[in-house]
C-alpha cells in the first residue's frame, strides 16, 4: 500500500508542477496577445481559474496509474485550486491505516506544493491549493490546504 500511495503522491506533485509551468505560459501568452490579461491586470481569482483548467486538462489525459485513483478533478474556489480525488480503498481500512496514509501523502505533497506556490506571483495574495480525498461512498479520507501557513519554514 505504501508504494501505491507514494506513487500517487508523486504523480499529484508532478501534475502540480506541470500545471504551474503551464499557468505561467498560458498567462504569458494571453498577456502578449491581450492587454486585458497582462500580468499587471490578471488577479489571483483568474490565476486560480486558469490553473484549475490546466489541472483538468492534465487529469483528462489520464488518471494516475496507481491502482487506487478512481476519478480526479480540479476546480477553482476563490483563491484556491481544489483537487478532489476519489480513491478505491478497502471498506475495512482502519483509522490507523488512514493516519499513516495521511501522514505519508502530506509529507510528499506539502513540501513540493509549497515550492511551486512560492514561485507564483500570487502566493502573497493568498493563492493556495486545497486537496480533498474521498472513498467511493463519499467519506472524506483527507482534506487539507497547502497555503502560506502550511509553507512557513519550508
């Protein structure tokens, strides 16, 4: 299980890094073709919206081949890109197992997501990521933010 979760966390980080680069390219291309979306005029909300579109484009290319992810989507919510993932896990998974998984997932995602966030022009304006994981029945497995407070000291 640890290998699967580790692979899943790594894939989520790679998607986030690719999305971050794509957001910059997308915003830059729009800015050069339209003064309306110049870097000086685009706001954090538009940045999150563009980022969510890019994330979904990556996710539609294919879900992580981790044997766990059933579906994934991203959407903008205020100043955040929200990643929602539905995982196929055993119904009898214990809270102890989930605690280990949460710790491992966060330890892989948070540092890399913080590095990416700190490179965005909107980090100081509250731009952040929100990760939500559910089982197939809709039970919340984990729900956490990667934002300025989470990135302090990283």
